[in-house]
C-alpha cells in the first residue's frame, strides 16, 4: 500500500508522506447512520473550509506551518460495504503506524473508529481509549445489525477489556447499555469534569482519543446526525484538548459525526476544523 498526499489538504498540512510525523485521512462512510445521514461529506467540507482558520493556535502557541503533516484525503472505501470499508481503514492505519507516524482520522460515522483503534491496539497492547460522545455506543446490535455506529465501542471492548475505555459526556443510550457500562467501562455521564483526573492516571500509557462531536450541545454543534440536547460547551471541549496535551504517549485521535449539510451556516464545520487543528498540533508533541 502506497500513501501519498492529496492536492486539496487541510489548511497548511501539505507535506509529503515520507517526511510527515502526523498523517490525516478521512473516511466518507455513513452506511449505518441511524437518523440523519451526511457524515460522508465531512472530510471534503473540512478541507475546503479550512482556509478560514489560522495556522497558529494561541492555545498551544504552535503553528501548523512549523510541522510536517500529510493529508491523504478521503480513503477509497467500498461504498455501501461495511466490511470492505472497515478493512480499508484498518490497513491504512496499520501502514501509518508501521511507518512510525501518528494517525489522525476524520469520520464519517463513529463505526470507522473501530478499525483504527484495533490497529493501534495491535501495536500498543497497553492502549487506553478516551471517548467523548453524547451516546454510549455500547449496544450489542442496533435493529439487528451488530456493526453499527451504535455498537462500535462494544466491539472495541472485546479486545481492550475492562477498565481501559473512559467515556465522557454520555447522556443517551439504552438502559441496558448504562447498566453494562457500570462494570466494564469508566463512564462520566453528562459532563467531562473528571477528565483531568483520568489523564493524570493514564498519561504514561499509550492513549487514543476519539471525539464524537455530538458530545457538544446542539447549540454549539447542530450539524450532526443525532443531536442530543444537554451537551458540553465548546470552551469545555477546548479545556479537554488542553488536558490531552498532558499525555506522555498520545498515539492517535479522530473526530467523527460532522454532517456539514445539516448546518447551513457552516458553523459546525468550523467547530470541527478548529478541533482538528488543535489535535494535529497536540499529536506533534
């Protein structure tokens, strides 16, 4: 598998693959979306509109222009074929890791995170996962489908095991999911106030961060397929990103579930773009 940058990249992240330390790619998949589709268009919308954000982050005192970052663009997944799509994400992530680089993925629906986390676990058996989301994503199946954006974290648990998944901002799911979570994952409902404590506890382990942007209240992020009132503010999310900067072994990340056409103002896309900028810079630590 040969990986090369695309002509239209995220902001100034246009370095060639061999020289890059962080590699961005996006997955245009919303095959199992359960309410409003559109996340397949997130990667393109983020790239086109990234010209509207500065290279420089005042939060980190870093600039994208000072680092080598490659953007692979949308992966050529098997449209409509879940297995082919997940395998493509897995093989891409494996290639990036084998080349001693860090993956930064743009969804797409949250199911795509399964393949990236699986690849990272194979390289880092002591992996921990921080999961920001409105939804538990711990169902056994959703409407008879075991592979769904509502089930992906249950699949991740099958190889990570108990006590390695840390969920924050959760405020939606079946009763059975919340009951199962009590003995299998570490979960903070509604808020992210315990995040700093968790980061301190696991900062010496390899850590992957997956951010479903619907963890934000719809007032800040309406452009998503399953908006859930009662979420966190964007300033709180920025605070979480600051905490991730304290991780000693931050090995990869993703942002998922932006459906750009569901917010005609473009504000949700800009939220995703700013979040992506901060994650790029954090991974270059």
